[in-house]
């Protein structure tokens, strides 16, 4: 049962990217888009994106790296482990769960930090990767979107956003273990 | 908020390392060379320098995959894939937002914003989302109070409906994962869970948060009857 699911997960993973690439190129060609020229023009932006995330990565990696070097991250994980293991969340993903709703750049940084500390294909690092890909920066979205139209009372928007994040983080933990380990 | 977290983390790390070295706190991690002075502060130095270095080498390593993806997304945008996805989403959206007329510009902007988000077109999604908020505000009777439609729209938005999390995949590839794309299916399903919860909470809690409040609600009654 689990093995079958894991096979499906790997097949979807392996097939998705080539499928998407071929599909986009095909639709582009059918719609008479000058695919090569447009691709190159868009690809230039990839460089900008990579350079743009450097300051955020440096800031977060240094801050989290210092906390880990002081031994505090392991201590925190050890303290929280009994509670987190009850709900099936690897304690090492705690930094990711805490930073994800706050900052997108921060989440990138914490993901890298988790990968470097535990190894890319370990359960904690893989879970953190799924967490990083499956939720958004709730506080940022609410601040920017409500701020843009001058809404001051946001009613239950924060609860909805944070409960959705919590659901995403729990689901990420459970699904990673079920589908990949 | 992030500002305070940043300052707090750095000062906390420094304080703990200092107190460990002075001997006030017991050593939190086994020191490498026991007879060395300031072992914990040295670890902190290494941590800071190495982290800063790895941030840059990682970002440089991501350029290739990001360029490939941004190029493809530009083609997708030009070929009208956002509009195609928006057409698929529209029936679901009109059912989720009964208080927004189906042909109101707010609906169009919301649907396009979600389609762009799903494809990972963050740069295109934000202006569409802000436009959606502006149109939703036109439908909103109390201009300082979030309407049900706004809360639901942002709840779905913050739940992060992305079909392919390319940045995460690129990072895993950079660190030589045996199967960088293996995370796709769990990520997609986790996102789905988070979106379902977002919709449920937004819908269920709506009636509990009053749409009336006294700030601009009823103006003070005139004295003359």
C-alpha cells in the first residue's frame, strides 16, 4: 500500500517537469508565440531573482546559523520533541514552521540551513522542503493586500491564514513521511 | 516583526555563547578543543562566516534553474496559459464567492490572480491581486472593515496554491538530492489541505465576526425629530 503510494509520488515527481516544459512549449508554438525569443527574454529575469534573494539569504542564514552554533536550535528541538512527535512533526523542522508565515526569504534561508545541518535527503530536510513549498507568507500577504485598500479591521482573516498554515505544516509532515519515507 | 526576530536571534546567540564561555551557563554543545579559550564564541564566528558564504554560493547555483523557469513562464504567459487556467477556475470561484457578481471585474481579477499564483508567476500575481482588492472594496459597504469576500480571497491566497515549487526543487538539486522533484506530490497535496482549511475557516468563522461596528456604522441621531 505505502509502497504503491511512494511509487506514484516518485513517478509524478519525475514526470511533472518534462511534461510542463513540453506543454508550455507546445501551447506557445500553437499560439504562434516566438518561443525562443520570449524564453530568452524571460530567462534574463532568472538572474535577477537569484541575485535579489542573496541579501535575504545572508541575513537569515547568518542569524539562524549563529543560533544553531550557540547550540540553541538543538536545545529547542529537544525540548519540543515530545510534543511535536505526538502530532507527527519532526522536531528539526520547528524553525521552518515558525518562519514560514513571517517571511518568504526567511523560509528560503531556513530551508537551506536545515538541509546543510541534516543532509538534503533526510526526513527533517525533506519535510522542511515540502513545508516551504506548500504555504505562503501569511503576514506579508495580509499586510500588503489589506493595506492597499485601507482596511483596518481584518476580522477573521489572520485566523484563517494561520490555521491554513498550521494545516499545511501538519499535512506536509504527514505526507512526506507517508509518501517518501 | 521580522526585524525584531532578526535582532533577537543574533543577540540571543551572542549572549548564550558568551555566558557559556564565561562559565555561567553549562556548555550547550560539546566543545571541540576542551582546553581552548572562548570555544563557544569561536563556534559562533564559524557559524556566521560559513552561513554568509553558503548564502551566496547557493544563490549563484540557483541561477540556471531559475532562468530556465522564468523563461518558460514568460512563454506560458504570452501563450495565454494564465487566461486558460482562469477559465477552468471560474466555475469554482463563482460558487465560493456568492456575494461577488460573476461578471464583476473583481471576479475576473481574483481568478487571474489565482491562476498566476498557481503557475508560480509571483510578479504577475501581486498586481492582479491588488486590483482584485480594489474591486472588492467597491462592493464593500464598510470601507475600513474587511468583507467576507476579501477574507476568503486572502485566506486562499495565503494558503499558497502553487503547482510547481521550483525554488525548493532548485535548492534540493543544488545540494545533490538523489531525487529533487520527489517532493512534488506531497507538496501539492499539503497545499490542497491548507487551501481547504483556509476556505472552511473563512466560511465558518465569517458569521462570528460582526460586519457591524460603531466606528462608522450608525451616525449619531439628529436631535430634531
